[in-house]
C-alpha cells in the first residue's frame, strides 16, 4: 500500500456491491427569480438502491441516477397553478453501503444507532398500521 493511499474503513465498503443514496431535487419554474436563493420551491428527497463496485463508482452512479431528471422540462399542474419549469438535481444528501445480501424476504439496508435514549422515546417511534405512510390514502 502506497504511503499516500489510505485503507478504506470496513464501514465504508459494501461486501455485496449494494449501495443506498438519497438524492435531492426540486422543481424550478421558468418564470421565477433564479437570483433569489430564499425563494420557495417544491423539493423531493428520493432514496434509491443500486449496485456498484466501490464507493467511488457508487458516487458516480448515484450522480448519474440523479441527473436523469435534471432539466427535464414539463408543466406544473396544481389547482390554480399551470406553469412550465424543469427538475433540478441538487446533489446527494447521503451515500451508504448495504452490508448484507439483498434477500426478497427482508434485508436491513439502513440503521440508526440511538444511544442514551429513553424507553418512552423508543416506544413513541413505533407506529400503528394506520399511522404508516403506506396506509395514508388521503
């Protein structure tokens, strides 16, 4: 190993080549004041999983995935709004390796380590079936 080359920590390696990335994008109207960074917009965070050889390849692939929507022009149709605009890919907010094989019966892809948390708080994180997003049909 070269003196300048650092060993990649195990936590930053995906043994099976799977990665999860969070992409940030927003919709920008053609007629909005693009010089105003304080203007309001509609933004999305999209989480994707994909295969890549290593973290550098994963980074490049995540950017490529995100840029597929960049500059796609279409209209925004909402009650009272009918304006043209385009999707703008802002970048990544997260890129993480998945440590396990993808199993159709369930694979942990993300985790959060909460130290020194109350039991009450942990219990409050659990939701009933009706409270889960997938069951919100409103």
